C-alpha cells in the first residue's frame, strides 16, 4: 500500500500537515515569486503574464492580475481567457482554484480554499484541509468579497461587494450579504 504524500492529501481535500518539507518548499517558491511579481505594477499586462505563467497552473490569453497579489502556492490556480483580478487579490490555493473566462474580480477579493478542523485537538496538532473553489465564465465578483472552501459559482453570476459566499451560487444569480444570499429578480 502506497502512502500519500502530504501534498497529495492536501490536493485531495484530506487532512494534511502544512509544515511538510515539500509543501514548505513550494510555499517558499511562491513567496519568492510574489516578491518579484508585486514590484511589476508599472509593467505591461503582457510582461506580467509571462511571470504569471512561471507559477500558476494555467493563465489564459489576456488574463490580468494587478499587483499586489498573494497566494499560498500559485501552482493550483487556473485562470481562463480574459480574466481580470484587481489589486490585493488573495488566493489561498491549498486546493485548486479555477476561474472561468472573462470573469472580473474587484479589489480585495479573497478565494479561501483552506479550512481548519472543528475539533480543538486536531487544530492544536496543526492539521489543515481544503476544498476547491470553481468560478464559471463571465462572473463579476465585487470588491472585498470572500469565497469560502468548496464553493462553485455558476456562469454569468454576480457576487456583490463584501459578500461572504458560503455555498454554491447558481448560474445567472446575483448574491450579496453575509452570508451571501440570492437577490430576487426584479
């Protein structure tokens, strides 16, 4: 029976130990990359895309991330064509984060795949887990919104500024508030 690495456990949504040497090395690589990337505000989007492709799993054509940008590993993030992430985006990518084509993300938005045990003994032991976040195409996410572990946002949805998205958002829906709730159509 082959034992899973901590990274394999992390990516499959199982409990894992974040201090594992392989994960620590991946995180250090991402931190060094962020130091370089976050000094490129005056660079062209094309120049920044070259850097994004060094770290991220996939960077679609004309995808833009305005620095500063922060992530755990980077290598678990996929951006579709024409994606735009504004200043101060945070993506805790202990699980995959997929953002679909033409999605627009306001400043200060956070994609938080990381989770912690509810059991205090497990928290003391340093155990963590995570669940993927998937955002469809042509979604608009307002400034300061938080997307929590495991949520899926359907195509053409709108997430209001400051919303805390705790559950899936259907395609075409508009949600807002804490926790985010669907706004009735007018």
